[in-house]
C-alpha cells in the first residue's frame, strides 16, 4: 500500500469512528502481548505452540496466532476494542507427564480464556493460565431457557435441562446436584470500582465476610444462587449409557391446555412452539403460590436445598451459569455475597462448591454482546460460553455429537461450551 493510500485508509477509519463513536469509540490500531503458561499445579511452564484466538466482540472479526517456545505472542495492528480471548490444547497423558511429572489417567484438554477484555490504544498485556478440568460422565446435554412465545406458546413454563450419561456404564442420578450460580449479570461497572468487584465486573469472593484469607476464593470455587438435589438412596434412579433424564421446571404437557391453580385454562395457540414435559423424570416444585408452579404427582420432585424466587426459573436472557456436582461428605460452607459489608436481614448466603467436585459446567452470557455481563466460571470448568439469540424463541442449546460407538452416541465435552454446543430450534427433549 502506498503512503498516499495509507493516509486515505486511516482517514476513512477516523471518519467511521467519528460517525459511530457510541458503538465503536476507538478504532486506532494497537498491539497486544499474550503470555500463556500452564497451571502452577502442573509446573507453571510456558506453553509453546498454543493457538490463541482473539475475537472482536463488536465486529466478530477473529484473529489467531501461535505462541513461541516461551509461551509468548503478539497481536499487532488490531483495532482497539473489546475482545474474547481463548486458548486450548489437547494433550495425551504421556505429554502431560513429560513436562509436569504428573501422571493423569487419560488425555486432557487444557483451556484458558478471558472474556470481554478491553483493549485500548495504549500498551496491552494479557496473561493466560491453561487449566484442565474433568470430563464428566453425567453431563448437561440440552439447556432450554429461552422459553416459547408468550401469546402462542408456554412462555417460561416449559423450561428444562436434559442430563446425559456420556459414559459406557450405568450411572445413578441419586444425590446429584444441579445449581444456578451467583454472579454479576450486568456489564455496567460502577465508578469508582468497589473492592468487591474486579475490573471486568466479576464478583470478588475474597471480599466476602468470613472468607478465609489463605484460600483462592475466586479461582477454585463456584457459588450457588439456587441448588436442587436429585433424591434417592444411591441406586434408585439409574441412567443407562447413552440415555438421558429431564429436569423440568414444570412437568406438564405444555402443548395441551391446562388449568392453573387460579382456575384459568391456558391453551397454547401454536403447540409446535413448545414441548411435552409430562414424562420428565424430575421436576422442581416450590408450592409458593406461583400460578404456573403445578405439581405433577407422576413425576419425582427434586429436593430444594436453596431456593431463589418462586420456582426454578432459568434466566431467560442467558445470564446464568450451571453446574452439576455431588455433595461431599462434609457440609458445604456458605458465605454472604461480597457486596455485603455488614450482616443484616437482607444478606444472602451462597454455598461454596469446590471446582474439584464439579462434574459438568456451562456458562451462559447475554445474547447481545454490548450488554453482556462477565463470565462466572473459570476456564478449567468452562473456557467458553453459550448464548441463545432471542427470548421466547423456542431455541435451545444442545451438545454436539462427537461419534457413535456400538450404537451409543458420545457427546463432545471439551470443557469449552462455545465449541461443545450448538443452537437448535425448537427445543427437542430426548430426541436421542
């Protein structure tokens, strides 16, 4: 490009920035230095040869480079803006042992991610730590939180979660826990920044009243907003290999008319927009007076350990994160949300769940990038995130099929929901 053309090019960029200042406040080219290392638990070695993906949240433009032998790379001449940054590598047990001396039972995927990173026209440096999490045998197969048309479907009443046995052995749902996590849902960060928030808007749980100073409260735990447990004595609710169970907000046939507790008959105008959950294996029932919270006596009720609101309502805007885990022998500790500086009647408490207990996790972020809040899960649990495009759209998120072995479908589980899930419409509970 000639000098003249270069000048014209940057003039055009400046003009575009002036016209769209609210949407894209700074289009000046800049550079970003990336440093990638392995988890200190695996020696903290520099991670060479790692693909780092750099995605512009506003434009969708994607940049990719590989780290050098020192685990370093530089993205040059990219527009300032907000980016999602991710890195991932699959390693055999032998390769992990070679650099760390730690012998894992199987191959592992190491992930690192930074969401909504603001890159300015000044010098930028980002440090990333590759962590590995367990691949669960019982995993979240399908998430349906968008709901269906308020006028023609079932609104929020038909939300569900499908849990799948991704292993070759019969497993039991007995005692399994499903939780929605506590975290920031807004991208509006107050100024000045309070001590209980990080710069990206995440809650700083280290600031919770009573939190021990000698633990990594943010890096190795998650905190529940609501918590439900599957009942059973250990072998009452088997899940065969390649089979799934449904956890319904309301285990009704939402395609058919029903009468709510107020005596009102509700008929969906377009049954194809919603789902039949009358044969779900489990449902959540509070009985707290919400008209749509109807108990199906043929469906097993969950144990409500921690309730939020008047029913198990999944955030329709996609601002929840979800985990599956099993309760430890010792009771879980509870801590107040970090924004509380004193204990009073409005203080809310949240169970602290070690990452090591989590079997599967999915981070959901708002479908509009400009309004997206921060992630709630660390990269070892979910290096990515998922989004449903529209509310009341009948759309669901379903895990991708990896391969089929002896007729059993194995679903993709890399601990990166961006890679593992795809969007379907309408929701299809137990399609396979």
